[in-house]
């Protein structure tokens, strides 16, 4: 039993023997603590209340070392000897271990507490039915809470997330909850803060809670709350700046200060290269084509003026320089930007090196890439790996898939290397990840350009769309936010 003595010194250094009034033999202090925990926990479960995590958090913190003590005894096969030696009630120790183990992780829901709370809500849905039926009668006599709304009102967890769609009755539920807290739980209205996003929602809440229910609790917007907190803690007077001043401040920050934060630079380059032009979200075909016609699918390489393609004018045979590389889709732009940022030379829509007999026009794969003695073509297909797309009719989709097969067979017949990707994959990984994987398999080396170097070029170009558009985006966000103050 030497290990037991050591454990008691390490885990519970103040362990001592005490005498229980109803028992002549001495019992360890650990067992007395077990009984104390069980009494407190059973007392909590006996109360007619919704038990929140804060109601038993102190028990978890207070008896942690005790739980560790018995856990070590059990894992060392010494628990039975310990119980027999001191003639203890094994059921008490088992109850303690099970109850503590079930409630010790506060971020998870305890099955014991859940069972108690479910029973509490079920009983009070019946016992307080009349009260809940008329809880908002002063607002509107026709309002009758449904069962889910009543459960929200009766629940009293420290943090509760209620998810509901538009028109589902969120404002109604909040008003009922506030009245229940004040009248049934005895909460001071001044200690209840209601925050919403819009002035319209705030107005509705004030009408129902402040005016109809005569509960004088503060109701405001997120922005007004934040402004009040800043104003209270700031010793200097806040000033409202005009749009020109705000634009210059944000633009200067994006062009200079950002460069000192390498992590932020990396994130901005990723944002510019992958997500700055958001894809179309909608179901109207005419709106989609309007979106496409107004979308700028230019690449990072083009916007940094590193794209220089020499073409010959058919009329006078003069060389012309194109300084604007424009692609056909956002997904192709992401591929081009990935190649550029990883130092892989590419050509967009080159004429295929072999002539295709009986073809009406030359075949132009999406990209041709070169690195050293390696050369590959890249085709990006705008359908899923499983051959689905909601942009095409079934007949169009079948024709598209047939062309895909023709292209794959063409490259095989001429022994040209083809890398192809799909808009979406069955494994849910991004198509850029699949492209990267195929490039590495073929021996291509990815040498990422320094993000700071790329960002500095973007920032130094006054005509660049990225810094300009991001500045406008932030300015518009701040300006629109101010409308809710």
C-alpha cells in the first residue's frame, strides 16, 4: 500500500482522517469530500430550476483533485482494497465518479443535467401553460407562442444560441423571454441588454418590451453599443470623418503599414488571387450574363504589367503589345494567379502544337506551361468530377462531356501531357489543390514569389484595381455601418 500513501501526499496533501457522527470508525478525508460532493450535487438536482453550467462549475473546480485521486486508484487496481480497508460505501464513490465524469467538461452537455432540464421544461410547459399563453397579451392578444418558443423562454443556460429564419418569431420570443426573466426569475430589467443589428428591429423590440410590457431595459444596435463603449472609455472626443479623409487613411494603410505585417500580406495576396471577384450567386439567366459582361477576369500578372504578348497586326505587320491579360472565368483566373505566384511560366489559350484535321478553328487549350525541359497543357472543365452542372441542359452537358473525352484522347494520340481539373471534386478538396498535386507529380517545382514583393508591386501601382477596390470596399462597409448608429 506504499503507492497509496504516495498518492495521498501528492494529490491530496491535506488528507486526514475524520470521524463521522453515525460511524464509530475513522474514515479518510477523501471519502468525506465524496459525501460532500454527492450531497451538493443531489441537492442541485432536487431543485425545481433549469440548471446552467455556472450552477455546478464550482463543484467541478473544487473536486478536481479528488476525482484525479480516485481515478489513479482505479487505474492502479487499488480502489477495491482502499474501500475494504476503510469499510466505505462503494456506491457513494461510484456515484461521485460517474457524476463528476459526466459534468467535468463544461463545454460539453452533461447527460445527467440534460435529463434534469428536459424534465424541468416538460413539467413547466404544463404548469405554466396559462402564463405562457398570455405572456404577450399586452402586445397583441392574437400572439400565442408555439412549443419551441416556450422552450426557449423556459431555458436558462448561461449561453443559448437560437437559430430561426426570417419571420419565424425571433422578436416575439425575445420579448417573451425578457418578461419571463423579470417576472419569474426576478432579474432587474437594468441588467438585461438587448442588442440587434438594425434600427427597424430595435424599434419593434422597444415597442413591445418598453412600451407594451412596460419593462425598462436598454435596447439598442450593435454599432450604437460599440460606440457607447468607445465613447465611455476614450478621454478624447471622437470625430466623424468625411469620406475623402477616410479613403486616404485606409489607402495609405493598405499601401504602407500592411507591409510590416507578413501574415496579413500573405492573407491579402491569397484574397486578391482567389476570392476578390466573388462568383455569381443567383438563378436568373439574364442576370448571370449581365454579371459576366461586367466582371473583370484579369489576372495578377496582367495587373502587375508583367504580361507582354507580342502580336503582329495583319494590316501593317507591326508588332503590337498587349498589356491586359483577360481570361474567360474566375476559376481560370485563380489557376493563372496560382501559376504566377508559384513562378511557373504559362501562356493562356495557345494554339495547340498539332493541327486538327477537319476542325473549323484551331484548338486552344486553356493553358500551356513550361519549366525547364518540361511542358504541359492545362484544361479546366467547368463541371463537377462526377459530370454534373446546373448551368447546362442535359443535352448541353452531354455534348460538353463528349468534348472533354475528345480533348483527352487528342492529347493521348499526340503524346502531349495534359493536366485537367474540374470545378468541384468528389473529395471536396479545392481544384487548386488537385492542380498542385498533379504539378508536383510531374516534377514541377513550386517556387512561391515573396508575398511582400507581390503586394508592394500592387500597392505601388496607382491604377491597380486591387488596392483601389479593397479601399472602396472597406469605406463602403464603414459608411453603411454608420447608418445603424
